[in-house]
């Protein structure tokens, strides 16, 4: 095992942890489910049971029936939570407006995030969801689980919450939807003591970091996304739980420029795997692709007849930097001209592999439109080695944070601060030399903010001296 | 070791610090890898999509792992998760994984185990008739639609999320289960501009949007909000201090400046925006995240507003299909939707998709000029002739 968690983690056995018996878990028949009506009229929701795509309504109804048939002492929040949630959803459809109140500050002692307060604004009509708070549970890197863990979470959450959840929320957490204020601390104690599992981020702190599947099941992973994600999540636990930032801050870890976790669009600090040596070519495998023995693009286009694979048209001509040629049965790549877009590798994964001298590009400042419009991350560090214990990466992170915490206004994301200060000033503050790699083009106006020290003689001049040369 | 049955469990409200464990972080990932993943970590040689939704990854050692990818609603009950566990126990030695786009992945280490797993997954349906575990979401098709909470659990939405996604996914089910598009098409949904789902770089993005300025709750605003924060929250400076006739502190809003971002409501609960007639759906298209061939790019607004026609959003479904069909027919192999639109020109995009171009689609916010055309390179469409006629350029 190449990695060890900081604290040894006890193995979870569902058989020892479980709350519910098999009979309780299977307490309804298919027939009962078919005839089951929840206590509210939900015609629009029932319409959403039709069609082939998995219906969240059908699922919610099975949860509601299951709850209805459990004994009174087998759950600690109201039995009707799911039914009331569905009832309120139907009313929201009827009225075209949400019925969840704005905010409400709840949480667990000593943490400033991970729990989101939620209250219904129709508590008389739907009393069981009067309090319906969310708990974000920090998912294991790249979202692999075993069933002992998941089943234990399910029992705990059915007993102390609504039994409704998201796998997963947009930032990556396992999201538990709907419990009362009273149960927040008990749930946190169950999570930490029994499941060895912490909650995630919310508010103005480090949000739960997330990563792609990486080396676990992808040949393109150019650094160990899980290991880096885990290490930084553990190393920055304080920042994750105790808000000290101007606003939210997200790390995301993409193993290659294909960008499966969307770090370039969705994280304040985006780590994207890259390489600096040559693409490895297996010329025999290239020939096999050309001959039609291997299916191009790993079979991803197999649903349509696109004709015979044409390496010139499909690879060479589509190369964005035009650094490839296929001559006399041999593929040539001018690697110093390559921009590592991954297209050729994606099309011929059995013939081409990224280089072996790998690391990360670091890009900063992506965010959704609130407030000044959406931003994509800007390339700041073209290449950095990414090897444990990742001290170089931590040092860079802390330089950026220091600046943002010093200068960032309330609710100002890093990307907005970079815009307000300007990229040149930002680079100077974090001590990164400027490079053409950071811009699409050089500036198109000459309005340079020259500094006094840039200009020989400084800016203090005497008008008399000037007038001695130029009459008024 | 067992889960507690006590009402307050291990928590002692008299001494909240007693036995409190903090800063544990997530559980370590390694323990959740099935043996074939542990044994081949970092040694994968190549992969292949065997059929829609089924992948094989081959290791340098020759080991193989087969993955069956299933769509799912990201909103699940514990009963559904337990069913996922039952399948994982039966076929996958108790391991299961979820993708960034809310798909469920079942992994097996031999082809023999694959058939039984697939058959089982395909056979499971909810009593309402929908599939519990539809197989697909790989390659040049439409994979699961990522989305936000909507009316199920959020206080700021301008539409619902789960219902819209269900409506669209039902209609694009064939594209989920096949790979006949020119490239992958990522559809994403966010129920307000806060974009928990950050849909701004998707091939097709569906966005809930308000169209009425906030209503001011004069009676309570000074008690429930920090008025200066509410004023500062407005990016267009539309909010300023005011007094009620009774002399209470409140705010006034220049409605004509408002672009309905809702940031004021996020900061101040006395400024709600939601409204049945005002709220609806904006469609954006042509964004991408990958660096493949062309750099990542933002999605562009192509339909300014459609009504919240619950529960199946027929107008939204119609326009999404228009875009998808035009793209499927016209784009080159490997060409993402945004690359296609740029190659043919956005004027052709509107023509081929049969979408109306209105003044709402011309940027007049920050950096708007960057999107104006400063060239004589264009293609003739009816929209161009309309301009010519309007200015007396042609009869």
C-alpha cells in the first residue's frame, strides 16, 4: 500500500455497526409500493415517474413507504419527512417559487462550515420539514466506496435524518439532506467516532477538494490526483472547517488536460497534470490504428459509421499546433512545438502515451458568474513537480492565500481580486516572474502603470527647470 | 463498535467538548479500491469503450478491469443506495464508485462477470417504470446531466433542477445509451446564477434565471440585514439607502439597472426575487472544459428565456433537441458543439438550430465589446437580409 492515512483508520464492518435488521430494510412489497400514495396530492411529481430515466420521485416514494412501515422508535426525526418534502415540492411547482427560507446559521461546535441551515416557509402545512438542514460529508478521493461504509451511512442517516441524500453534491461531497438542529451534533459524533469520517466545507472557507479518478483507473493520469487531494485536504483541515477567508476557495485536481473534474472552470486553484518530455510513440501500434486493427478514440465513436480511420484527417490535421506528420508509415511529433492538448493521445491511446517527466500546471481564479461574471482559471505556473510531500505546492498555495486574506474584500473570490489588482501586480506580490504563457496576447493598449523606480531620475521634476528650456 | 441508538448518541450537550473528534478529514481512498485497482494503480496501459456504458481498462501487467457505468438521479434515498450496495456485493466484491457527473460505476475484474452484472442492472426498474440503473454515458454521447438542488432544497432557485433534468434526460435517453454524436456533449443544469453546478463551460447549459427585481421587505430589512452589505452586494450599484415614511432604515432600488443576479438576496433575506411569471430558464451553448484541440471556452447564451413549465419543461426540451439535432447532423467527427458553432459562424448556428436571435443575446454587460464583430467576414442568413431590408439596403 503506497499511502498511509495520518491516523490509522479502523475497518468498518456493517454487521457490527448496523441499526436495522434485514426485515426492517425490506419492510414493503413491490405490490404495496405500486399502490402506495403519499399523504399529499402530487400530480406533477407522479408525472415524473414516467419515462426511462431514473425517477427521483419513484425513489423518494419507496423511501417514504419504507419510513412509514418502520416502528416509531426506529427513527429520531419525523416519519413524514419525505412525504412532506414531496408535498412542498408540488406546491413549489404550482406556485413557481421555492418554499425554503433564506439561510439560518446552524453547525457543529468549533466548525464554521459543513452544515447548511434549511427551514421550510410552510411549517404548519409541512411540519416534519420545518427544520431540514443539510450536512456535507467529505467524500473519499475520487468517490470509491465499499458497501460496509455506505450501508453504515445509510442506517445512521435513516435513523437520525430523512434518509435523503445526494451522491454527490456539485463540489463533490456526499450530501445528507434534511435533519433537525437537535440531531446535528449526534450525527457529527457518529460520523467521527464510528465512521472515522469528517464533514466538508461551506461558507468562507476551503471547500471540500475533489479530484479525478487519476491513477486508480486512467492511463492519462500525470500525477497522483488522489494522493495530492488527500494530502492537501488533511494538511488544510483548519482552513476547511474554520472560515478565515474572504470567501470560498476551491481546489480541484485534474490528472491531465482532458479535465474531467472541470478544475479549470470551477476552482480557485486548478491543478492539471502535464509533462515536459516527449510523447512516447509505439510505431507498430500507430500502424495498427492506420490499418484499422485498433479502434480509434478508444471506441468512443463506434455508434456511427464515420468511415475508415484517416490518420491525416483525424489526427495530424486536427493537431492545434501542427507539430505532427505521418510519413512513410512513421508518425513524427515535433515535441517542442506540442501544446499537450491530448487529442492525438485520446485518438490513439494504444500507440501514444504522454511523457514520463510529469508534473502539474497551476491555474488560478476560476469561478461561476457571481459577481463580476464567470471566470476561467488563468495559467500562472506552467510546470511544477508534484511529488510527496508536496512542499513546493504548499508553499505556493500559502503565498496566494496570504495575499488574498490580506487584500481580498468580503465575498471577493481570488479571480476577482486578481482582476482588481491586475495580473502584473498579482504576480509581483506572489513572487512569480511574468511570462507570455500567462496571456492570450500581450496587452493591446500602452497604458502601462510604470512605477517611479522604472524610470531613470524618478518622477520629481522642477517646473522651473522645465521652463528654463520651454517658454510658457 | 456500533451506531448509537440514544437520542443524542455520543454527544453530551452539557459538555459539548467531551470526546469531540475534529479535523479527521475524509477516510483514506486506498481502502475503497477493489484489489484489481490496488494492484494496477498507476499501471494502466490503455482503455476501450466496448459498448455504450461499458469500459475495459488494460494494465501493463495484462490485468483488466471492466466498468459498467449507469446513470442515476444524484438525489437518492437510503433504500436506493442500499440497492446499489446489494449489486456491488453480488458482483463487485462490495466496491462501487461514483463519477463527477453523478454516474454510478460498477467494476468487475473479468469479462465473465460482466454479462450477469449488465443483465441484472438492465432488469431493475422503479415501480413507476423508469430504469434504476440505465447503462450508458460514455464516448460520443450525452452523459448524466449534472445539476443543483432546485426546489428540493434551496432558497434561491429560479427554477427546479431534478424535474428539468428528468424531463431532458428522458428525451435524450437514446443519446445517453449510444455514441453516435460527433463528440461528447455535456449538458449541465443550475437553478440560479450562483451556479453551484458551475455550468458556464458546458456544451449545453440550462440556467434558472429571475426577471423581476427584488421586492423590498421594508418592515424587517433593518433588523434582518446589514444594509451596507446589501448595498455593496449589488454589482451594478442599483441599491442605495433610503428611509420608510415612518423613518425606518431601508433601501431603494433602481429597477432599470438590475440584471437580476440575486446577489442582494444572498446577502439580505429581505430582498426576495422569485416570481412565477418572472422566473424561467436560459439556455447557453458551446462551452467546454477540456483542452483537447481547442482551449476551454465559456458557454454562450443562445435562448434568453423560456417559461418554467413544470414538470416537463416542453419548451426547454424542444430547444435543447433543436441544438443537439443540428449539431449531430452538421458537425465533424471530434468537433465539440462550441467548435462547430465557431467554425460555421454563430449566425449559421442560429439558422441551423432554428433559434431566434434577439437583442437579449448581444452582450451589454462588462467586456461586452469583446464579443462584438469587428470584421466583414460573415455568412448570409435571413437575419442578415432582415437588417439589409430594415435600413433600405435591399428591397
